[in-house]
C-alpha cells in the first residue's frame, strides 16, 4: 500500500522549496512519522519530495488501516505540525515509478 504524507512548508522560498531553518524541523517531523509507522506496521521509506510549498514523504506499508489509524491519531492529538495523508493500494509501485526510473 502506497502512503503519502504531505506537510506544508512554514516559509517556502519563492520557488516553493524549504529553507534551512524549516529543513531541520521537517527532518524531525520525518523521524517522528517513522516512529509512528514503526509502531503500527512494517514500512519501506521511498523518499521525500519538496515542491510547491509542501514536503511529501513517500512510503509503502503492509498494514494500511493500522498505519492510517496511527497517523490520524497523531493529527487528532495536535502534537505536531498539521499534515495530510493518503493511502492507496499500489502493488506495482506505480505511484513512485517516476522517481525510480533511470535517465
């Protein structure tokens, strides 16, 4: 199951990318998402993409309900920056195919 977590940047550059100050906070957020997922399921981190004022974290998970329930609980607890996520079945990894293709 493909899982994408999207977090808005606090002060994106004019090109929609992260600043050095926000990058440190985003790295900590990414670590926290890994901790949350690790307790809920087995996962494979694919990578991160920063564009248009957002950072997206890309994963594949084996237990989508457990993963999304854990992420929703984190959103509900308001302990971290606001974020959104989506999870969909993707047996052939088509959602990240564009990032995995060679030149």
